[in-house]
C-alpha cells in the first residue's frame, strides 16, 4: 500500500465522526438502458449534497493537528466548496470566513449559512470570482488565517480519495469502469492516485463540460492552460484552468479518456434522472451519467460506477434546464418569420401549424416596415420530425423565415 493510499484510508475513517459513507447504489434503469451493471456513488447524498465536504474535512483536520491554535479558515467559493467548508468549521468549532461574489444567488448564501451557523461569516465581494478570490487571499494573509483551496491542495486531493476507499469497500471489489466528472481536478486526481496502487486494472473515464475542457487542454499542451472562455452553466465543474497539483496526478492519462458532455444534453440527463428516478442532480453531478451514451459500446456487460458528484440544484433553474433539453432534443425551435402586413396573414400562418405544434413565444420585433414585419416565434412539438414538414409548408406558402435555435448570438439577445 502506498503512503497516499494509507493516508486516504485514515482520512476515510476519521470522516465517520462527521458523516456516514455515502451509498453506492445499483441503478436498474441505467443498467437496463445500457446493458451493463451500473452503480451510482451518491455524493449528492452527503450532508452538504456534494463530495466537497471530504477535502475540506481532511485539509482542516491536518492543519489543526499540526497547529492546534489555528482558529481561522478562509475560502472563496459560490458553491459546494463554501458549503463543505462551512459544515466542517462548525464541526471543529473554528471560525470560517467565506468570500462569495456579490452575484451569488441567495439560495446558495442561505444554505451556506445553515451549514455553518454561528461558526462562519460570509462576505460578498466582487462581481467576478477572480475579484472574490483576490480579496479572500488578501484578507487571509492580513488576518493570519489558513486558506482552504477548493481543489489544488494535496490534503484536499487526499480527502477526495475517500470516495474511492468507500467505493471499493461497498462494491466488494473493483469495477471495470469508473466514470468521474472533472472540474478543477481534485476529485479525479484523488481517485486516480488511489486506484493506481489499489485497483490498477480499473479503466477511468473522465468527463468535462463541453464549455470548460481545462483538463483536455492541459493534456494537449502538457501543462495547465487557461481557457479563453468558459460556459458557466455547469457551475460545479466549469473551471478555466486545471489545478497545478491536480494536473501532476493526471498528466499521464490519455486525452482520449477525457470526454466532453454538451451542456444542453446534460439538461436532458438532469430531467431524466429527476422524472424517472427521483434523483436530484446539479449539472456537474449529472456529468458521469450524461456521458454513458458515448461509451455505450465499451461498457456493455461490464460493471460501471458513475460518481454523481453533487445535488445542489436550484429549482429556479428548472425552466432553463427544460428549455435547453427541449432544444437539444429538437422538440423546440425558435425562428424569425417575415410576416406580411396584410389582413389574414397571421391566420394563414396558424393554419400551417401541425396538430402537435404549440406556439410558446410570439413577439413582433419590427412593425414599422410598410409591407412586412419581423416576428420572433417559438414552437414546441411532441416529435422532432414534425419540424421539417412545418418548414416545408412555410416555404410553399411563401413565408420567409430563419431558424435561430442554434445561433448563440441571436438566441442570447432575443430568447
């Protein structure tokens, strides 16, 4: 057993004073769907509904053991790391100062307060996370606190490895395939480091959001690289730059093992798990399940463990998730229609709709043209194959239109 593995096991034992092992559950729905033996490691069922409590606990434990008088811990986070740190600060009876961007939703602020109670103080600083991070580090330096990094910390990585320790114990052996989400790399680095010595035959598949492929980018350039742009929809894994320490653990893997999950498809997975299984997952927590269709051939007949990394889903986002899922499945489209400015034109258009076509948006964009007006129209249907027929009828009737569903710039401004 390596020193890392031994430390991970010791950390896992110590965590039992804080929370029980998260369950490893076989999922019959997914197993049948993909003809495999699929298990979910339910990190969404931890006390803070994510695995982040593990790294925070291990890092804080080690600091307090080495420096018992250390009473102040500082972090910057608008999500799961903040909640994990808050929970652990209350457990150890130390003060935590948590910096969050001013734009952080009240739901996340309130949950962090609930987990930390009187042990924590929340400071809202900066419109963007970089400003928040800089302010937190400056405060930590002046106040003599210990800064708790979300992923790029050896003790945090070691703490996240406790997921692997529990997984092998609960499964009674090693799976054939482990699917793990990747953001800053703390979880994936911990799992890989543990499996290297304890279960080297396990095949690991890493999943990043399509709009935040920092690990794949680092592997291609052989060093951490800052992405010029990141889609923040998968907020728990949308990281512009993989951690330096985490990359040291991950740099030997093949770029082919790092897959990308499209943000809109992730929405379909969130809804499927919610509606079919009653499992609430945040976008990052759904990554490992969302990628299963892409590896269906490789996992058929095998034992697969997917790490569902978090369940802190804000239900105010549900309309957006449903919207993106419908667009991905081709069940909803937006287009700009050139509507003739004459009596009966609208009625003529309505008669072109199919029996299952439902108008979800109708807005005049320009009424000043003498002969024509531009109309933004959203159409929902029950079958994606209905749209080609609708568009054919529009063209035959002489209606000019432009499908803007996949036009990100226009959709951002108009939809």
